C-alpha cells in the first residue's frame, strides 16, 4: 500500500481571510512619523487625488470633520475622507496608471469583433494606448488635450459605449459561469474518484474478512491466533465506512434542488409545490420550559389574537432559516459579483478589493 | 559480425550479440513509420545495437533518414559518440571504403566554448549570454562598418569556411571536435550547430528537442523523416514538465524590475541618439513582419517558447507595438505579480482565473500577454543590448507571461508563501507548473515520423503512451537470457526477528524497524565483497536513520567491514565521496555508499563490477506526497488520462527503485545482488521491469534478513567459480553460427506454421461446406475459433501461397 495521499487531489486552500501582512521595519507614516514597530496594525491609505500615503490614524485625525488640505508640503489638493483607500500596488505610479486605465477602458471599450481587419483593430489599440500614455505620463499640454479627446469620444459614442459595456458584462458573466460549472464538475469527479477508491478498499477488506471467517471456522487452533488480527480489519472497515459517509456529506448539493415539478394531473396548488411544513425539525405539542412559560401567561406579552404556539413556531423557523443556503456557491455563479477567487484574493490583498469593485 | 534482418544487411562491430528481437522490432517500427516504446535490460549493449541497426538502415535505403539520438547527460552523449565512432570504423573496414558520413554531438556552449575568457564562466547561462553578445548579428554589422566592438575570433573564422563543410566527414566526439576547433581556431559549438543539417547522426541532450525555448532554434531544420531516439527515457515525462515550468520569487521580480528600468533608460537614450532604429522596428511590427527568421536564427538573442502556429502568423497587438508602451506594460505586469506575492496564504489557480483577475486589476489582456516573450526579444535586439545576462530574470517573467496566456489547460499556478509549514518568515514562490507532459513533447511526435523511446526500466510500458499522449506501433519489454544467474534480486520483508520492515510513515522511526534495517545493512556489508550501494527514499529519512544507527552502534559495526560514504545534495561533495568510494573499492578496503533514490547518484552513476556487488534499496522510494505540485499533477493525470493517483505514485516509485537496482549490473559479465527491503515491495513485484522480475525466484520474494543473507552467500560463492566466456555463447550471447542456426530454426517454424495454417484452412473450407446444417457444431466452431487466432501476417502469407 502506498502511503495514502492525504485527501487525493484536494486543492490547495483557495478560500482565505485577510491576514495582516507582516510589517517590514522601515514602514513609517510620512505624516505623523509613527513607525510600524509602535503600532502593529498600522494601515496605509492613499487618495487618488494626489496619491500621497498616510496612515489611517492621520486620515481619521485630519479628514473626519470634512474636507481638508493634503498635509504634504507643497501639495495643495483638498482631500475628502471618502476618497481614501489602500493601494493595490506597491508602486504608486502604477496604481495611478491603473486608475487612469480604468477610466479609459470604460470609454474605449470596443472589442476585436467590432473591426473589419486585424490592422484596424491594432491601430485602434495603439490609439487608445497613446492616449492613455499621454494621460499618465504626458506633461500639462498633452495631458489636457488627451483629457479633451476622452471627453469628446465619450460624448460622441454614448450609445455604443453603453452597448459594449453591457455586452462585455454579459461575456464576463458567461465566462464566470462556465468556470463555475467546470469547477463543480471537477469537484464531482474528485468525489467520485474518492468514492471509487474507498469502495475498492472496502471490497478488499470484505474479502479478507470472508477469508478470516473461513479460517475462524476451521476446526484446528489456527482460528484463535488469526482472530486477533481481525479487530484491525473491522476497524479498517469502520474507518472506510466513516470516510464514505464523509464523502456522502460532501455532496450536500441535493438540498438546493427545488421541489419536484408537479404532475399535470394534480390539484391546483397556489404555492407552486412549496411545502411549508418544516423539514428539518418537528414542533412538539406542548413546549414547556420555565423560561418560556412565563410569557405564556404574562399579561405584558399576551395580546389579543396572538397565539403562543405561533410565537414558538416562528422562533424555530428563524433559527433554522438559512441552513442549506450556500452563499459562497451562489456568489460564484451570482450576478454582479466576482468569482470566488477574485473576491477572496482581493480581500486577501487588502481591503481595497471591495472598494475597487464598487467604483 | 554481419547478418541480415529481412533484406537489410547489418554490420555489428562485436563478434557476439545479445539475442533478442530488439533489432527486428526496431526495424519494424522504422518500416511502418510510427513510434515505439522498448524496454531493454541495462548493460546489454543497447546503445550499440540501436546505432548499428539505424546506421545500417540509413545507409542501405535511399532515403538516408537522419538519426537524432537524445541522451540525458554529457557523459552518456560522449559514450554514444565513442560507440558510433567504433561502429563506423568497423563498417569502413568491412566495406573497404569510408562512407559519406558525418556524426556530431552537441552540448551547451559551456562545454564547447573555446573563447579564453568566456569559457571560464561558471554558469551556463552566463556563458550563453556572453557568447551571444560577442556573436549577435548587429555586432557583426558594426564590425563591418569599422566600429570597434568585441567579437569572438573563433566564431568569425567560421564565416570564411564553406557553410556546409565546416568539418570533414567522420564521427566527431565532443573531445574530438574541441581539439579540432582549437587546431583550426574555429568555434566547436557553432560548428556543430551549423553542421547539424548536414549530418547523418546527431547526438545531443533531450533539451534540444524538448525545451521549447531551445528546440525552436536548434532543431527546426531537421526534416520530418528523421529517426528520433530518446535513450534512458524513463524520466522523460519529468523532463518535459520541467522544461515548461517556472518559479518566480520576490528576488527575481526585483531583478526583473531593474531590467525594466534599464530598458526604459536605454529607450530614452536611443530616442535621442538613434530614433530611426526604434521607428524601423515599430514599422516592421505594424507590417506584421516581426523579423521572424531573424529572431529564429541560431544566434537569436533570447529564447522564446514555442507558440502555436496561428499565433506566429498574427501581428503583434497594437498596444505593445511602441517600445515605451511595451515597457510600461511589463512594469504593470511585474508590479501586479509583486502584489500577488504579498498574500500570505497558499493559492492555487488555473490560468484562466489568473488572467481574469489580472485583467480586472491591471487591464492587461490575454493577447498582448501572449506576445510578451517575442516582443521582448525584438526590443532587446533593436536596442542592441549586449549584457543580456542582466535581463535574464525579465526574460523569465516574459516567458511565464507568454505561457500563462497561451495554455488554458495543463498548467496551474501555485503560490506558496512559506517554504515549509513551520516557517515563520515568508519566502513566497509562485510556481507556474506544467502538469501535462504531453504538451512539451507533442511537437516532437507531430513532427517526426519515428520516435523511439527506450530505457532499461520503463515498466509498465503502457504508462508512457498514456502520459505523453501518443500511440505506438511496437511496445515491448525484453527479458534477459542468461547462461548463469548473474544477479540475484530479492525482496526482504522481515528482519531476523520476523518483524515486518517498511519505511511507511507510521513505522519508519520505530526503533525495531530502524534496528532491523541496520542489521540488514551490516550483515550485507559483512558478506559483500568490495563495493555496496544503499538507497534511501529521501535525504530527510537518510539523515534521521543514520543518526539513529549511530546511536545504536550499527555504524561502528559496518565500519569494521567497509568505509561509509554519504551522498549529499551538494554535487561537489558527492563527487568527492564517489571518488573516495571508487578508490576504496579498488584497493580492497571496500566501501558502502549511502545515497538517495532520487538523487544524482541513482540516475547517472554506474557501479559496475567490483564498484557495486550489492545494491540495497531501503524502502519504496515514493515521492513526497504532500507537495502541492505533485498533488495537482496527480489530479490532472486522473482527470485527463484516467491514471489513478495510487497507480501513478506506485509506478513512479518502482521506476526509481528499478533504476537504483540497475546501477550494479552494467553488462553480462557483471554480477550483483539486488535487495529490495520493504514489506510493501511484495505487492509491487509485478511493476518491476520484466528482466528483473523474471529473474526473481518465487522463494525470494518474502524473505527475512537471515534467509536473504544465506541465500546471498550461496550466490556469491557460485559467482566465485570460474566461468569461461565461451560458455555464454549460444545462450546469453550469440555468435554468427548461433545466429544462423536461430534463423534456420525460425524459418523452419515458419514453414511448419504455414503448412498448418494451410491445412487448417482447407479443413475449414471442408467444415464450412459440411457444417451448414447446424449439426457441425463442435468441429465447425473450433475451426472458426482458430481463425481468430491467426494473426494478420499469417493471413498475408496464406494468400501469397494461394497465389502461387
Ligand atoms: S562563439 Fe564559440 S568560442 Fe566564441 S564565445 Fe561563443 S561559444 Fe565561445
Ligand atoms: Zn500618520
Ligand atoms: Zn497630496
């Protein structure tokens, strides 16, 4: 037997929570000169107005009471609390460039299929790139001109931009869904393979068991000796069974299935087959508990037309509501939300992720 | 000796040949045009057999198909060249004239360089880079214009020679060509490279065909009907995978950033001084000319991975056509990777998911990413950079970009922030790992009509076609015929105290197991003459068990009989240890070499004759299964090729074990003991190569230490008897007469077969005529059945007979 590959094919952990990034010694807020050493959870923020870094404390101190001037010497920008976020990139020049690109990409959103020839498409790409380049690196005049071009283009191509945006979103949606489906399929195959291996092991154990039965039944003294080993086999079988149960539990997906479609002949059901009887618990007849009982009679709680049973039923319902709903999975195929990786990676990198998505 | 296979006359340079149908099968493959997998016992002259058949084939048939012979290490290449040389000498003697024939070996510049200062560089990539900066096209142009630039004299001299006749006919060993190059002041590396098109036989390393970064340039001119042989190919899948995988670290990103900054500086410099060059490049890119041939020339600057053909016809996307745009693009990509490296959790994701995230945060699209490597090459060429070694990390990043955007399937990105599970200080590595061995080797199978994959240990054979994605014409494992039992394979499952021994994780550190292994070692050290080799599953285990043995006094015991030497991960230390080992074996002190089943020693070092009389394989050498990369690969194999995890792990462990065992038997006059010491080997016996498995007696598969020792004693005593070489004749080696006799026998059998078949056929016809009424059940059915047993050859023969 080779060593059991621990959970064969289990993917490396893909889900994660943001962990604090270990500080490097030279982290220091340029405004208040606090160093990381004194404040381990120091967080740095920037404002896309001027991309000057400062720590969260400074931001709170300076900007909670409304807009204020950037504390950097020589920077006269007025900043607002709302505009601050942490940077995605270590190099703030790139951070700024990407912000510009976001703006440009929202306007120049044609795709290859919109062009007749590859040459035209490439020329278009270069035109956009030139424009972006001017916006990012250009000096005063050029930059102003580029801004103007951007605004003009936006005005001229309003309808087209909107159309492309929608198409683009749809494409992304599709890709996301496809990825989700593929992943589901892979997961299922993995579970099936696991089960297969487990089954085989069980079969082998069973045949061994049968063999041992034969030996145990043998009239000579060998049975006693062999039986000692038997405990192990039984344990192995139990373990195998437990593992299969584990596998069974993994495919909990069945819970999400909707009620079976009604047969055409059935009587009309105004609720479309939804069954209101609780499936996960059963309400007993008389619920008696001293803590609860007092409400049954307390004048302050009992109102006209209000049944105490109604109250317990509702409490139970709320307690169980939400079981069997898998937010993660729904997000994956959900609308307007990024795929799991994107969401989690983003949150892992910094809190920016979410904010950027809202932009 | 001289003999015929079908109509093909074969000249074999030795008076004796090992029997077997290896040659016939090989010829069949060549005739049919297709691929084959052949497993042939180690030390039976596989190389010379292959070479003599293929050379005969090449010389006899008018197509003169070229042979490309790939081996793994430089010493194996040299060995093959020497064999080829002696073969050609023999042929010349027999035929009475020298044939029009050239055979060349190719290895890296590091081994072939003659330039006085370049050749002294330690790292191969630095040699490559420095050589390129001396030999690049623009350097020569500059020189022609009379500018003072450094060039390499050895390279320049080549231009004066006829391009198809840089060296005279004959077989050139690496040593030989170095000497010739020194004499005539011409570069051996480029001589070999340029002569490749004009050679009959090329012998070089796997990488020249498999690594897509090199293959394109080195091997593109080879024609389709070349015969490609991969020798010692049991590890070929790993070579394929490694050639497409990259690791990115924070340090390499830092250096890549520096590279980008340098590029940027160079561009602004050039914009001021020589704007025209940049403009020229830009225009070329607009036209989609891309200087494809230029880039693919032998002295091209940097190596690009191969791309699918459709991509090669495409023009570079518009948004990276301008140099400054492209540099900004690279910078953004690198910054993105840096941010990703900051995550402190293991992430594994597929290329599409990586690309989606990349696009969201940097607006980098897939298509320009695919062109990254190529665009960088073009830029570096335009800027006429000479210190290319500085741009190596940048190039790695670009290659990664190209690959990740090109292949959706068969690759995985794994980010590991910590070196081990217990490490505190992060040291993130982004592994871009190839999971599919078939990707790298596919172009080879597509391009060449006959590919032969062969090694001493390839069982189970069907694994290779499955993993590498090809179909075979012939797939055969050959047994060894022996005049006497010259090696003794055994499986030891228990210690002398009858307790099971195994290196399985649960019990490997139990004192009783460790002690039992120790006893096994010291017992064999006592009875083995001269050298003995021991293999452990991993360095970690080797270290721990050695220190435990030290505590138990077992090493002292061994020390009384043998010198103890240990392999380490350091190559220099290991080679020193090996040298000492050989000295100790040769002068009679005797030594035991402790090494690791996946280390250097297990792959390339031979322990022939007295350098290795016993090989002891302690534990089944499984791979470290907790590795995420391995897990991903296992999953991929299961999903794509339906190879189950355990099957693959066990296959992989057994091929390494077999490789270890094969170390001590390097020829038919050699002898040795092979001990597999682990309870688990008992079940894996069937996965050993046929030639080892066949030699293993049933009594030897479940032994305890004391039984094994006494059996080994007996074996060694019998080996001590004189055994004249001619006793082997006719059994394990054949001379001319045996061959003739065998041929006759085969022919006789054939005739008998044919007559039988004919009789059968007649009987069947009779049967058919009679058996219409359903009553003829018994007889008729039988004949029909036997009809299925006939193979196609027989049928063809039958028709021929009928026609006569
Ligand atoms: S051309 Fe040849 S000799 Fe000259 S540097 Fe390059 S490899 Fe060395
Ligand atoms: Zn501060
Ligand atoms: Zn500011």
